């Protein structure tokens, strides 16, 4: 079975898994940095200096969205919700801190947060692929209670 890209479904699943692992690892690294290196109070102070509103709430929220969300993204669990939350997290960083005339991250620019937001939104919209926790959890639920009628079985058999 081929998608509109011309790639076999199995290739798309592997590519999506690689993308989830890459993005998830970056989010985990940034969340871990806020949690372990800077600490939550240190991150809160830094956020306040950057002008982040409600820094005492935003710092732990960003930290745990990145840590837990990154892990869930790798697993492909609750993907639409997690992708949206991760994108919202970095879009906030883009608007408040990184919206500068230069895109380059080494100059405080927006390229990294824009790429992370785009990737998270793409996975949220396209789904995690078949190699995911979502597939295991929700494929069973979708199949339960869906008995086909004898008429639909007959049509399928004739085809």
C-alpha cells in the first residue's frame, strides 16, 4: 500500500518513528536541562528575566511538557495532544524570546524553535505511524463492537 508520497506504508512508519525519536530526544534534552542543570527555580528566574509571563508557573510547565512530552512522542503515545502541547511550548518561546530578525540559533534566533514546532505539529496531524503505542491502544478500541453485517461480508466476498 502506497501513500501519496509514493513510499510504501512500512517505510513511512519507519521514517515517522525516526522523526519521533529525533524530536523527542531534543525535547527531553531541553526539559532535562531545565530540570537538572538549571533547576526549576533557576529556570523560573531565567524566564522572569526574559519577560516570560507567570514565570513561576511557566518554568515547571515547560520543563515537564518537554520531558514527559518528549518521552511520549518517542513512544507515539497520545500523539495529537502531545504534539500540540510541545508545539505550543516552543511557539511560546518563539514569540516571547526568539522572534528576532535573524533566524540563526547561535544569535538567539528562531530557527530551532520553529523547526521543533513544525515537526511536533506535523506528527500531531499525520499521526505516529503503526510503530507506536497509540496504534496498539487505539486500534483495539476502534475494532471493538464493529461487527460487519452479512450484507457487507457478501459484498466484500464478491469483490
